[in-house]
């Protein structure tokens, strides 16, 4: 998809917003290009400098800047383009990806980065599905809600927030001035969360929970729900949750003790990479690669986090039993909440994938 931007039309602030959005939402592997041009005299060097800053050390998408002023008689060659950003709409933040999603809904055949698969993680589609395939319910976040009530966090991080389904079920439990931020690696889901739920104290951003762009202790409490088994380096993600969470976090994943024959073991992430080839709702092949770290490696890492978290291990949910793999589910809870509730709490989640 080719985007065009006439730098002479908008204010410098609006142009920079569009340019920032382009380099934020897209990557080199995306089939996109941004062509910038001008039809009136402007300080083009400032835009060239802006782009150079955005391209430093990143997997940046393709772009070009036409350095000679386009004559009025030549403008028709640009104004006949399908996506002339500053002319077809009154551009608002993130609109470039909304346009991309509308015109080019499927990016890859087997990935969270396509719109048909993202539908099955959409709270609004999910509400209308039959019970046997529904993915979300108030019970999914029951423990998280209890932790929020106990901790009374001022700042909450939803790591792997998807389209905002967790927030949908938790919002009535949040105090008026609680700041809630969600991060997700799927562009298709995060743009939905932004559009559905963004408010003064509620925000969402495109990001990677293995490398969170927040300072240490930025949040009082963080959590993931049905996320870590899909993360290629769950141990690294847990370290990040520990780093940014002042009062602990909630997360869960499967781990294994035995070697899994025929399954690739990644020495860098200490995970077996299990492709189940599962058939889900919209595609024959969906992004169902599960990442199963070795139990002993996980426990060794979690030992250094006991100032903030407590762990619970069980084998009640044998998700991979049909293919002969036995797992241990590891649950991580905020330390203070767990010590106060471990003997009396009745609504334990025994499934890292609810």
C-alpha cells in the first residue's frame, strides 16, 4: 500500500503526527511505502531530519522524500493516488493504520497480525458467539479483580491487552482516578482497544511485553491473562513485569520437565517451541505455536522475585495431554495478596489459557 503526504497542506504539527504514526505502526516487512512531497516552499530539511531520527536503529518501513517542489500542473499525478493522507480525511492520531486495516485487512495467512484471526480475540464479536467457543467471561478476570480490590493500585498495566477485553470486565472495579494502560503486540487488536476504550485515565499502546518501554516501578500492579504461552520468550516477559511492577504482578504459563521429542528447543529462551497445528475458528492454520519453558529454569528465575511475588504450581490443567506432553502450570501472584488469601481464596484459575 502506498501512502502520499503533501507536506505543504497541513501544519508542521499535523505532518509530524502523520509521519510519527507511519513509523510507529509499520515495519520493513510490511508492503507499505510513504512518499512525501511539497507543492509550496517549506523547510524540507526539518522533515528530513525528523525522518532520520525516526529511522535510527529501527526496522523502519520504506519511505521517500521528493526534494524538488512539485509544480501545480504535476499535482494531478499525486492527487489521483488512492491514499493521499492529508486530503481524504481530517487526520487524527493512528488513522494511518485504520486506513491500512480497512483497505488491506489480511497481512499474513497465519498470524495474530491479520484481521480475520483478530476477530476471535475481539470482545464484541465474542459476546455474540455460542458458549462452547466463547473466549471471554467475567470469570476470566475474577482473580485479577480481587487483586485490584486488595492492592488498590493507582497505576495498572495490562500486558497483552488484546482488544481491551480485560478492561471491559475490570472497569467497574477501578477507582475513579486509577490509571489503566494496556500493551499488545498485535496491531489489529491494539487499534481496536484504542478505539473502543480510550479515556482520560485509560490508554493503550502498541508494544512488546518482552521489552516494555517503561521505567522501573512505573506501575503498582501488572498482569497478563492468557498471554504468556504465546510469547516466544516468556521468562524475559516475566522479568519485565517484575521490573515495572512496584507491588507485584499476576501471570501464568505452562512449563515442562521432560524433553519433548521432535520439538525444537531454543537455547536462548530456554523454551520448547510447540506448533500444535490447531484448527480454530477462521483459519485452518492459526498462530498456535506454544512456548514451554523448562520448569527448573523458571523456578531459578522466580527465586529472585520473591520480594514481590509468590508462586503456585499445579497440574490440574493438562492442556497438551492428547499429544503426550505433561506440564506444570506456574502461577505468579502479588506477594501481599497471596499471603493474605492463599488459604481462603475459592476462585483459583488453574488454566494459563482461560
